[in-house]
C-alpha cells in the first residue's frame, strides 16, 4: 500500500452564526494515500467542502474556525505551520480547483498572467521560462492554440475551457495533492465527461493524489479509488470504491445508491431518501441521520455511533453494526 | 412512501408559518434595530427635532427681542449659548433656526420625491416616448451645474425683494425641483423590472386604469428605495440650504437658519472673539446631517441589502 | 472606439441646448442688468442706452439667446463686462488657481481613500473599520464653509500657523522658490479642507467595492495559489475594486476645473468659483452664463471620459 500523504485526525471546524454554532466538520478523520484518488461524497452542506478548505486553511474567519484536530501532510501538522509556511505549500504542494469555473478566474488579468503567477512565485522562474511552461500546460489540458489563449481574458473562454485553465493553474507547480471541489457540477454533461477524462489522465500520467469532492455517484464510480461518505459534518462510511458499491453498509449510503438511476433498469419512480438534511445549528449527540433512517433504533436518538472498521478497510458509523445496537 | 410526503407538507406548512409571521417590514425593522450606529442617529435626530420644536416654548426670550444692554455676552447661566451683537439669545435662535432648516430639508426632499417618483414611474411604465422625453430631461438636469443655478436663483429672490418669511417657500421649491433626478432614475429602473413580473399581468387582466396600476401596484413596491433615497436626500437638502443661507442667498435674516447664523463669521470680531455665535449652528448642522446619514445608511441595509452604496 | 466617442459627443448636443436654454432663461429672470448694477450716477440716460445697445442688452430675450448661442458655438462666450476681457480669457486666467488646489486635494483624497477603504474592508468589523465607518459619516456630513471657518479660526487666527486666506502674502514680491513656498503655505488649508470633504465618500466607495470583490471566487483562487495576502489584496482584489471607482474619475472633472465656490470664498482664494460669485453681484451676464455653460460641458465631458475609461479598464467590455 502506498504511503500516507494526508491524514485528517479528529478535525473540528465550526462556524459561528447568529442562530448558533454550526459544527460544519465534526470529528472527521480519514487519510489520503500518495497517488490515490479519494472521493468525498455527501449532500450539499454536509461539510465536504469545509473539510477541503480546512486542509487549504482557507476557511473564512470569522465566522469559521478550525477548533480542534490535526491535519498531517507528509507527516507535518499543517495547523501548526506559520501563515508563511502554509502559503508556500498552497498552490505548490497542494493545489485546488473549484466548482465555478466562470467566476474562479480573475476577470482583469490574462490567462497567461494567471497561469504564470504561481510559477514565478513558487518556482522562481523567469518570465520567459514561465511563459514556456504555461504554454506547455495549456497544451497539456487539451486546449488548442495555446499562444492565443495565453493572451486571452477569462471572459473570452467557455466554462469548460476555464475549468481546464483552472486545472492547468493547479498543476503548474506539480502538486502532490490536487483538491477538486465539485469540478464538473457547473458544466454541461459532455464537458463534464471531458474534464473527468482529463483528470483521470493526470492521475495516471503524473501520479498526483486527488481529493475529489462530489455529490455525484457517477463521478465517484468513474474516478475514485477510495470513498468517504459524509453526513451532517461527520464521516459515516469509508471504503474502497468497489467495496462501497458492492456492499454499502450505512443506511444513508444505501439510500444514496438506490437514489441513483441505473441504465436499462426502468423503475416506477426513483428512490429518494425521505426527510431533509437536519438543521446544522447545535446538533445533538446522536446519529444525525436517525430521523430519516428506516432502521432507526432507540440508541440512535441518544448516542452518536463511532466510526469503526468491520471488514478490512471498510468503516461504518452505524449502530446496526455495533454490539450495543444489536443488543437491542 | 405515503409517510414522507406527509412530512414534507407539514414541514412546508411550518416554514410558511414562519414566513407569514415575518413581513418584510418587520424584518427590516429588526435589521434596523440591530444597527447600533443607525439607532444612535435616530435618537440624535429625534432629540434634535424635539428640542427645536418644543424648546422655544420654554425659552424666556423671544425671537427678535433685542437687548442692547446684554449684547455679545459669552455663554453664561442666563444665556446658555450667549447673545449676539443685538443681544438676542443664541440658544433660542439656534432652536428656531433648527425648525427652519429641518423643515426646508424635509419639504424640499418631499418635493423632489413627488416629482422624482412620479416621473420615474411614468417613464418606466410607458417606456418608449415618455421614457425618452423624461430621461432626456433628466440628463439635462443631471448636467446642470446645481450650485451656480441655486446661487443665481437665490440672487433673483433677493432682487425680487421677496419677504424673508415667504422666501423659504421658494427656497424649498427650488431645492426640491433641482433634486429629483436621482430618485427618478432609481424608480424608473425598478419599475422597468417590476412591470415584467406576473402580478402586473394580473392587473392587466383585471383591466385596471394606468394610474391605478402605477400608484397602487407599482410604486408601493419601490417604497424601500424611495425611503432610503429620501432620507439621504434630506441630509443633502439641509447642507444645500445651509450653504446658500451662509452666502446670504438662502434663508435671510431676520428669519434664522443654521446657515445664515454662521454668516456672522463674516464679521471678523464675531468670527474671532465670539465663536458662540456661529459655532453652535455649525455643530447643529454637522450633528443633524450625520444623524440623518447614519439613519439613511441603516435603512438601506435594512430595506434593501442588495442596493449598493455610493 | 473613436466612433463610440463621436456618437457620444453628438448625443451631448441636445443636452447642451437644453441646458443653455434653462441657464439663459434663469439669467433673464434676474431683474436689472450690468448697467443698473454698477450704479454709476455719472451715466446719462443717453449713455446708458448706448451702453445697452453696445452689449446687446436692448435686444428681446429670444434674440439675445440666439446671438449668445451662435457665438458660443464658435467658442466665443462674449465679453466680461466687469473684467473688460473675453469670458474665455477670464476663465482661463482664474481656472488654474482653482485647479491647483482641486488637483492636490484630488490626489490626496484618492490615495487616502484607497488605502483606508482597502484596509477597512480587509479587516471588516475590526475596531479600525468601525472608527473609519463613523469618521466617513462625519466627513460626509460636514458643511464645507463651516469646517473652512473653523480651520481658519483655529489654525490661522488663534494659533497663527497659517495664513488666513488669499493666494500670496500681500506686498511680498517673492519669486522662484520663495514664491512657491508662499503659495504652498496659502494652499495648505484649502487643500486639507477640500480633501477632508471629499475623502469620506470616496473611502466608503472603495470600502464597499473591496468588500464586494473579496467575496468573489477568484480571490479564493488567488489564495489557493498560495499568493501572499498582500498580493491577493492589492493586486487581485484592488484591481477589480478599482473598476467601478474609475467611473468616478470622470466625475471629478468638473470639480477639478469648476472651482469650489464656497471654499474659495471662505479662503479668499482667487479661483474661478470666487470670480463667479462676484460676477453675480455685478450682473456680469456673459461671465455668469459662460461659466455655467463651461461647467455643464465639463460635466458632460466627465461623464463621457468615465464611460471611456471604464471601457479601457475592464477587459470584459473593452470598446472596439
């Protein structure tokens, strides 16, 4: 098994709102290995993006704050680094692309300027070297006529092109980890596929570890080596992609998989998980999924289930698989 | 399957209840009440208005009561803000001037609002010809150098030997007429978007008269921006009036206004040795206008968070 | 681009005609004319009639308007009655005095406003930000003449730090550096007061602009690239926040050349604003009308310039 690259240990990121404290990330632990693609899955608001932003340490503060836990990157605790040391890692060792390609590029600078910026800053290249490298990168992400694109402004490019540029910027310094926060959600389906192809390409050719955040199980099936399922700020299940699709254990994961349409299997209606995501403010100490769960037991309403490995590498946080739960 | 869908409706009903209980105005009031600076502004303005309105009734002096024996006194126990060169009580004059200045500011703005809202609504509602004409006129007014025009008009009022007591009405009118453009543009653009919405098709179906559509259905929706713009407009009108009066072209003696009281500073001795004559009215302008601006800003945040401030 | 400018210039014509009619009509409302305003008892009725004919004051108003408008088209604003020289020359003589104080205060207020606005936005809700917010409101509410008078009283009269007014010390025929120093001393207070008056609104403008920009996705991208916070704020965010501010740049034009009437009077600064106020007392119509039209043209040109600048600065709407 490859070396561990990133490890979240009991991460707690909270947001203070006028209604109360939101534990956006609540005691989250998992790790990403070198060269591995890990998908974090969950509904919007489950804390998957906040987990990634905590890793980048780009949480808006106030209202957000990392209040506990550790995030190790190559053995160093990122939360103990100074601002300067962290900013040296960002964009160089750990790069990130976002959901909204339309607004993620600065409208007043040329594409070239935005790609060369990290090269000049992190790798101390000269303008000339940086430009050559930028052209190379633009070609690599599959955009023709890189010279012309280099001098273009973001508004002259389509959404798919802009996401490619974002990927080019992210890859410019050869990062060890690429975080992709719903990179295809805002794009058309055909473009989505192209971007995913590009990312798979990167994965195989460069051996870059990818932390992919998505709510789309199709993307998970295509991309992931390993999957982490989050619900209301907590990891509720993690497993290799094959294992997870073969045998989802948490009722929520099962629901998610049931909710996905499968080609050639016409059903009367698609399954939807009943109820809504709980109000994130001041959640109690219980299983946050209990009021939507068809297997809900008494213990689920009063006590939070621990995340435990039952079979090799497949972890689940559900009382159904605990001795305590079975006792009832 | 039955169970969850029932839950959904219940939840929706629950949410609807919350929405119903909180009308937009109530939300606005709650937001405003949270804005500490705006509240301070409101209290200051309220106090200022109360003092100016009712203070004079408690004063032992009268407006144009001169008292040569007690002229140019520094502030003391008997004359809290001292007396001027004619022996008039400065405090009383400041309060009476406040009445005038506040009234001029309010009325002038009211005039601007009436003209601006009406023209803006008409332009936005009828579009085409009416819109072109009104917006062309707005362009002209916008490029018109306001201060020289006001000054010239002020001079005309002086030449026509209009009585000082009547003069303030002309003044309100002039300031009001020159200040409608900004609001007209805001209302117009709002109406242009509003009239495309569904509820206007409903009024179409009902066959309402145009005037009813405009004044009953469209304009009420622009009230938030009108309130904000009017509040800030009052602050501007008070500043304009004071500047004109300072130049001797606005409110003229013997009617006191904060601006013309500062005119005393044109006399070197009053200016240098008797600051109590001209500093209090100046501070009054500053405090009042600041208070109004704070309120206006608070209202803007409360009523329309999207509206950008300039 | 040049086509756009030409079109805009042509669009200015009807507006200018409208303004000229209003301005002329208002001036006609003023009772009396230059001859009566001079109150020269030595003038015989015959001489008065002669003078009126000379200045065209005996023509019916509509005719007077057309004469004036026709001359204006060829750049002739008429002869100032008081100064006995062409109005254009009067404006040209005094406008530069107005310009130097307006220019310095323009530079200072933009620099101060940009810095304070940016920091205030960057540390939103901090103590600094709160103080700035309150100060901004105070500054925006200052009556110009009052703050000018206060400054004169305390700094010039009481502390005797600075001259009370005017542009040069009377009787001092200094040249070279001594002259510049003398003018500089006289400029100091008007410039500071003018800056104080304009910096509030501008700071607010920059602050709101920055607040808007730092919430944008591309700022998050810039941070994710690992750039220094200073680079993120001053390069990525500020460039974008400047875009809307650039439109304000054009609106500054009338302020730069139009003279600050009230402040120039308070500080007895020999600028065009003060000359205008004086021309009013003497019913010097050609000067009054000419100067008002001069201001209107500046305003319209300013609007045009801000549109063009915006087009140049924002790549998204760069004018072809």
